[in-house]
C-alpha cells in the first residue's frame, strides 16, 4: 500500500493547522503500515482521537475569528466522524478495513483541505495576524497562546 505524501499545495498558511494536518497524514501512513490487529487498533484509536481534537481546535478558531461558514464546516466534520465511526464498528466486529479506511481517509482529507480548509484559511490568517501585532498601550497575547493558557487551566 502506497504511503501518502504531503504536497505543498495543501498548506493553508496557518502553521498550527498545517502541523496538525501533517500529523494526521503521518497517522494514516502508520495505519497503512500496521501489520497486526493490535497495532491497527492502537493507531486507529490515536488517529480518531487526534482528528477529533484537530476538528475541535479548527472549529474554535473559525468561531473565534467570526468565519461565516464555520457552522457548515462543523457539519462536514460531523458527517466525517459518523463515517469513520461506521468503519470503527466494522473493525471492532473483526472486519479487515485498514486498506479501505486508509483510501477513504486519504481522499477525504486531501479534498477537505483543498476545498473546505482553504476556504477559511485567508479569513483566519487575517484574524490571527491582528493578534500578532502589539496593541496600543502594551502587548497582547495571540489567540493560540490564549487558547493554550485556557486549556491548561
């Protein structure tokens, strides 16, 4: 099974999102390389958990920035989660779904990034840039730094 290779055209220009996308691609590749059912189960669990946290991060970023189509983007994520849940049930029932799932994930992820994610990227980059500049009368923590502080509390 061929491994996925990142293409520069998939970069959104939002470093943290691009790093998360790279991690998802690496996990899809790990799933393709897993040889035992136990290894597949562990990678699948990590892939699902990581993807859900990525979706939550992305959705919060869109909401914070006031991106108009954020709710529609969230619905796309929800449909994807349902689809992956069906694969997970098949896997738990003993079916060998690794190859089929890898193919679906690769197509979905790359199409999603090229379409849905690229659509919000310019808006969100503009929003993030406003928080990188010092505010009048002092400095201002960036959105990402504020989110990390909030998650650690």
